[in-house]
C-alpha cells in the first residue's frame, strides 16, 4: 500500500508561489542589495542619513517586503510580513517628514523595524524548511535582528547606523535572490512533494 507524503503546511504553497514569481523575487532582491550599498555610502554623501534619506530607504524596504509577503507568504508568515512592512512604511514616513527628530529616537525607530523584520523572516524561514533555501532566510533573519539591536544601541553613531541598516537590507535582498533562483524553486518543490529531504539512493529503505 502506497503512503501519501506527509503534509508540511504552508511550504507547498510557498514553493508554488516562489516558482511563479521567481523573476520578481530576483528583481526585488537586487533592489534591496543596491539600497543596502547606498545606505553604507550615505554618511559620505548625505548628512541627513537618519532623516529623510533613511525615511526613503525604509519606505522602499517596507514596499518590497509587503509585495514579497503578498506574493509568496502564507499563514503566520503572511501576517507577520504585512505587519513588518506597514511598520517600516510608517517609520519611513515619520523620518521623512520629521527629519529633524531626535537622533536617539530615530535610531531606536530604525532598530525596532529591523528587529521586527528579523522576527518575520524567521517565521518565513521555518515555513520554508526542509528546503536548503530556508538557511538563506534564516541567515537574513539573524542579520536583521542583530542589526536592529546594534542600531537601537548606536545612539549618535550615524555611520554605524547606516552600515548596519545597509547590511540588513542587503542580507534580505540576498535571501530573496536565493529564493527566486529556478534551481532553488525546483528543490523546494521536490522536497515538499517528497515530504522531507531526499535520502541518498544508497540508503536502503525500511
């Protein structure tokens, strides 16, 4: 008697959506990496890195992550992604229109958004298991969370804030590119259809 593969919850839907939107995921990942590099360079080209410039970056980040959540996420990861995206957009709007706000308050706001992003990416990473691409999302989750902690405690260190904000954006972009790869999408689908990681052909079945 043939047994049906066990269900892995939202992973099957994420696999199908990631294959369908792989080009979009790749494009969004490239955009976030470019924004991350810009954030690292901002202290040298813009004195208001914690003001309007950071507001634009958070707007972009929030919009990208909202689109990603709507395209591929499901269940808890969907609602977590939407909540984080809206928080990023709100924080970006505040910093854009209140660029002269206290530096300490601004860094705390950016740090809180990054910590929220790390938490939402962690939920998405767990949904992607056992496919290998979940490691990329987990790494991005850890990077965003650590960046949030560092930024929140950076105080008046503008350069440090910009660098870690840029690293968080770039790590999320790399995770999206990994998720959007055709090979990664196929592996994700095959693992989920099999109900778990593939075993070696040499391993005898029991």
